[in-house]
């Protein structure tokens, strides 16, 4: 099945003002389109995450690090790590993929 950014944007904001729309779910994996406006209120999540920037520019704060982002960039965030998008443009939208067990997957080297 095919999913598009346009499908996600058409569902935003959600009925309670949500700025994310779940488009794909399978087992522990969920894929959402996330398009906050003004500020990013998210808190750390229980699962590991991947972000794939679709549109917009800004800064991604991950723990103590800051990264500039643009379309085509990707970020991995381990479960429980504080993170947020800041100073982003009005057209900002990103795919986010959540997967795995609560507290994240263990790294083979841990």
C-alpha cells in the first residue's frame, strides 16, 4: 500500500489540534507524519525513533547536541532521549517511525 505526505497533511490538525497523523501500523512499528506549528511540545518516547525530514528547515535538539536540518536529513533517537525541533519554518513536516519494545532495542555491543 502507498502512503503520502499529502495524506498526512490532509488529516492535520487532528480533531483535538494534534499535529501528527498515524498512517502506517504493523506490529510494534508505527509511522506518522509530524508537522508541528510554532513550537514542538513533544516529550521523550518509549520506543526508538527515526525521523526523515520531508520539508522545512530548522534545528533539531537531541540531548545536549544541536543539528541544523533540511529536507532529506534523517535522525535516530533512542527511546527515552529528550529531543525536539526548534526554529523551524512554517512548512516543516517529517516522517517519524517508532518501533521495538518499550525502552528501546538493545545495541549488540551493549
